[in-house]
C-alpha cells in the first residue's frame, strides 16, 4: 500500500487518510532517534499482534500513531539485550 504524503501547513506530514506524523517533534527529538524508532517499531508490532492493537483501532486510533506518541513522550521503557550489541 503506497500512500502519498503531503506536507501540512503546520509542518506535519499528512497522508491521504489524514493520519498525522509530527515531523517537528521527530526532528527536534534529543537522543538516539534510530534507537527510539527501532523500539517503536517493535512496540507497534507487539500491539498489532495482540488485543491491545484491536482495542486501539476499535477506539478509532492507529497503532503506529499511538506508539509514536508514546515514544516521543519517552513512555516506552526498554533495555538492550545482548543480541542488540551484535547487530
């Protein structure tokens, strides 16, 4: 599924389905953005495979949007595993 992304008037990328990605927050985020993104992707996959994802979508929200918001607000706790060091 290829979605066209448009730049909104408030520097947020808006795709055709009106989902919003806060570009300024991503750009201004301090710390390791790559690490945060990897953690958010793993968290989104966990949510999508469980009842949590279905609950989020039933509430009219998107799993990725909820997880990205949590990641940007440092609400996802994680620890590095030894496997992460080998990558």
